[in-house]
C-alpha cells in the first residue's frame, strides 16, 4: 500500500472511508476535511501521497468559498503579512520535509494532529492589540506555514488567531478561505515540482470528490440531529487515537525515505 501504482481492495476501501469520514466531519462542523482525511490515509500510505490526494478537494472548496464569500481588498491588505509569511514558510518547508524519512513524517504529522486536537479542545482565548496585529500576523503565518509544509494542516493556529481578532462571520469565512489558498497553492505547487503530485495523484484526487460529496451530504443531514458538542468530543477522541497510532507507526517504520 506504499504507492498508488497497484491498488488493492484494502487500499481502495481506506481511500473511500477516509474521504467519506472527512466529508462527514466537514458537513457537520464546517471544517476538518484535511484534518481527518490526511492522517487516516497516512495509516496506509506515505504521508506525502496522503497530502497530495486531498489537493483537488482543498483547492476547489477554498476557491469557491473565497469567491462566494467575496473577500475584500481591505481584508487582503490587512492579512497580507500573514499570507506572505504563510506562503514563504510553506515553500521553504516542503522540500525539506519531502526529503525526510517516512517514519519521521508520520511522527510529525501525528504531532500536528495532536496540536490541532489540543487547540480544538482547549479553545484558547486571547486578545491581540491593534498595534501588534501585523507582527502577530507575520508570526502566525510563519508557524502555520511550517506546520502546513509538514502536514498540510494550517488551520488550527490560524482559526485560533482569527477568532481572537473577532471577525464577523462572513469576513471570517472569506478571509480564512483566502489564507488557506495562500498555503495550498505553494504546497501543492511545490509537491508537483518535486514529483510528488503527478497525473496519478491528481486523478485519484478528482475521484475523491465522490466519497467526499457523499460524506458532506451525510454530515449536513447529521448537523441538525446530533449535538455538535457531542460530535466534536467524539471527533477529538477519534483523532487522538489516529494520531497515537500514526505516531507508533512512525516509531516502528523503517528509517528509509
């Protein structure tokens, strides 16, 4: 199951299940597709391949969301330091991480998932003074770019930061979509440049839209029938178990790239 060259029934089942689960979570909570799908896929294939397979859903959903929400030039100027630092850090980090052994990447991805779980569980509250916002934005963008270059999971730190700025809901949605694109475009562009995102991965990523769409439909159906808090707690427990499994896999896997 190391590559997509020869697809077994087990690998195909894992592929469908991972995108179905990611779609359910995104349909229920509005976020969480890469957070769920990437670590699940990484249990059965190298992390870089898992990251490449979410490329089309991530790019398509954020392009549409940014367009549909109508991100303003004022917002783009306000968060330009964050987006510049995010894109730069991603471009620097990707070639470094692609050269790492798979075992190391698995461990780092597990750490990123556990960080996301901690931020979602603790929901840290803090204030950012207007005079420090540009500096804070640059710092948040840099850290998130490093995290995204390793795992593709830029969201947790950025969401915590934007929440602290108390943006209006529509502005939040528009801004976070534009910010995600500033991470996704250099991430997947770099992976394509280094031969980790080719025609095969793009084809499978396009195919992933089918189970993802089914998951979204299920998630929307569940949204009004389940307690969001109960669902969120169950998700955090599930992600913690996946991260620990991935960490153990990283510790026991061969040290080859």
